[in-house]
C-alpha cells in the first residue's frame, strides 16, 4: 500500500470487539414516583372574574392511573366556565377554626383514567365573586394510583382570598382637558 493512503487513519489488527454490558431496567416497584408528580397552581384576575389554574405534571417514566381531582372553592364564588368542561360540583359544610361557625364551600371534582409518563394536564376554573367583603380559601387535592399499585394523595397550600369593596374616586378635570377628550 501507498503510505499516503493510510495517513491519519487508525488500523486495527483484529476485528474482535469487547462485548458491551446490557443495562437491565429497574423493576417498576423500585422506581419512586412520589417526588415526580407535581402540581403548579395560581389564582389571577381575569377581566371581572378570576382564573384558577392547576397544572398536574407527571415527570416520571411511568403513567399514573385513576386520577381524581378535587378543588374546593368558597361559596361566594360562582363557577362560570371550566376546561375541561366535565366537572361535578358538590356543596360542603365546613367548620371555621377560629369562630366555631359553619360555612359552605363548593367542591369541583373531575376524574381522568390515565396520565401518561412525562405529560401534564391543565385544569382552568373561571370563577366570579358573588359578594364583596368576604374571606375564603381555595385548596386542591389529587389522588392517583402509582406504578406500584398504591393510592397516593397530594394537596396544595391554601390560597387565602379576601375581597375588599372597591370605590371610585371622583376627579375634577380642568376645561382644557375636556376639550382634548371631546376631540377623541
């Protein structure tokens, strides 16, 4: 052979290669899903209403099944719309810790058969206040069956809601400003 043809090439004397080890996947019962199921939630104003958004993320490599979601909202909110639209609403009576008074809450429930691995599910509730000068809390709970067949539950922290009355303050506008407004 010509030495110029083999320039910067590696030559192997034998074609024997080492056998690579195959990595066996861990059995499902040893994979912990508990820290890989997460919930992100927020309550934001949306026009004259509020949007409560709940994002459920399955960051594990295995699906979860029989997913049940419960969102408890105060009775002074009315559910206007939800995505997904398949919800049921129950009324609950709860005790107030400080005053020993009973108050009503609404429980929004929905169920899903399966949440695949490395996917997420978003739930949006559009709620409008029926009264002002009221206080309440919004809480969320989910239960699911993990890959080992155990039922697990996760809850969120409560979002405290206090609706204060609003007031419109009058302001006197000078005549020079009124002319500008009329031209618009």
